[in-house]
């Protein structure tokens, strides 16, 4: 089974590119940009990755972004992840970035976009991989701050496929971002949002009913609400579940307690993803192997998860067919 999972063609739909910043790269970019990190070396930094909840992770994650300054930094970050994807047979990826985490440090939208789209283009040629870029708004900040980021992204609107919503979920329901999501509509983008990671099932309803999202990022708390489960099944609303992330952030104490197998067996459109692999202990294959060890899925279930991810992707129809 391990061989089967390692070789399986994969699609990743829930990945924060800033969350692929490995401690070693953080130190090399810090040196390149003359930034002093509050840790002596990458090993000590990695040992600090002990999280009690989402917020304790986000504090370190935003601190880590401080080393990203130039378009070359964004390019190198993304290319390292794309190279990893090639090694793990990830053939299509839709990656999120958090522009507000960079704009507030004086890094321009052009800097980020040149680096990220340059790497996406090169990965297409080098590896034959297809990709999409999701501009994610930080829900702990006011909506106007997000709208400012969207205005700055307008010249790049055709290089972005979707708007997303991430950061601290509790107390920040998705409905607060209605205007921002409407601007994304005008740009012709799809809509996704983190909901039901730490927050209640009602946030998933709100993301669907008020934000009209096409996919729910995480969504595991849906199992608290049977009507919601029925809805998600009926309309095959994809859930981009991130198993290792959920354990590292305390959503589940153990992967054996995770509800993803139950959701899959109930017929929901579950997909498996790595979220912030540099912080949570593994990329796609590591997530899949950990799930297999804890929940013992069948080959048919793995093929179903892959097929769900292809269907849930924003890839053009011809590309979806080629991935099948
Ligand atoms: N930003 C990066 N990773 C995140 C996660 N797992 N939840 C919410 N916001 C995030
Ligand atoms: Zn996420």
C-alpha cells in the first residue's frame, strides 16, 4: 500500500505557499536579505513548532514570512514546493498566498506575483504540472484591508483563479467579507473559504449561503450538524481536509480520531491536502501515509479521494480529463 500511495498521481487543493517555508530556507533567505531571526539555527526553530491551537501556529507562521522580500524569494519558495510535488507525483496544485501578510511589510503585489507566477510558468514547462493561484484574505483584519489587496491585484486578475479566506477563524465568520467576495466575482474568480477547522459548523453554512463558495477548506466540523452533512453530500461540496494539520493544531488529538474516513464513507466529496507542510510534518505523501496507518483505507477509497480532488479542482475540463 505504501508503494501504491507513493506512486499514486496526486492533486493538491489546500496549500499555503508561505506554509512551505522550511526552516533551512527561512535561514538562507534571512541571510540573503540581512534579517536577524530570533532563533540561533534551523533545528532550534523546528523544535519551536509545538502548537496548542491555530493561533499559536499563525503567530510563528506570520513571523516566518518576514524573510520574504524580493520576487526571487517568492520564486525560490514556490519552486522548492513545485520540485517536491514533482518528486511526489502531484500533477496539479492550487496554491494560496496571503498578500496582506506581505503588503503590510512594504512588499508590493508585483513582487509577489512576479515570483509566484514565474515559478508556476517554469514548473509547467519543467515538470508538465498544472497549477492555479488563490488570493487569500486574512479574516482577522478588517474587510477594507482585504479590499485594498484586491485592488492592488487587479492588474493580475487573469493570473489568479480564486479568492480564499484564512487566518484566525474563531470570532471571524465568513459573512463579514461580502463586498470583497463580490469584487472577486467581478474579476471572474472562484470562491473558497476556510470554515469549520476550529470554528463551528454554522460558519460552513455561512460560507455556503452567504459567500457562495465552491469549496470549503477543512470543513471537518460539519460532522456536528447532520443537516449540513446531508447538504454537503447532496451538492457534492468539496472539503479540502488536511489530516496532519488537524492533529498538529489540536483539532483531533490523534489521527485515529479523525472523521475523514466516516465523511468519505457517507459519500461527501473529501480530498486530502497538506495545508502548511513545513510546519505540520509533511507534504502530500506523508499526509496520505499517516492517514493509511491510522485509518486503513482501501485502494478504492484512495482512488475515490483522488477522483474527488480532480473533480473539485478549478482545472479546465480538458486538463481534468487528462488527470483522470
Ligand atoms: N493560514 C495558513 N494556514 C492556515 C490554517 N490552517 N488555517 C487558517 N489559516 C491559515
Ligand atoms: Zn489552510
